C-alpha cells in the first residue's frame, strides 16, 4: 500500500496476520535450534490484530478466519518448541 492508495482495513488485517505468522515461524525455528527468542511486544501485536479483526464487517471478519487459524497453529508450534527447550533432558 502506498500513500496514494486508500486505507483498506481488510488488507491491513491480512497483512498484519501474515507478518505475525512469519514472525512466529521464525521464532519457532530459532527456539527449536536452541537460540534465544525475544518475544517482547508480540502480545501487543496480537492484541492489535484481534482488535482490527473485530472492527471488520462480519463477512470480512469470517474471511480472515483461515489466516487467524494459521497464526494460532504457528503460536502453538512456538509454544511446543519453547516447552521442549525448557524441559530437562535425561
């Protein structure tokens, strides 16, 4: 989106969901590799996505569902990777 294009709330939600899914996937890969992961601010970005999603008209919001489900799956995979890393081996 450029400065001359009108703001499209649906596209903004789509872009933010994609950005967060990518970010979480990178964090999961880093955690799985034993690297340090900084998740500072992720909760605020997820909250922003939720708020923006709720602001969409119902039909548009329903169309975002697959993207939000994908993000949820990525978050679950990250959670498992962090738990596996924290679990004592042996």
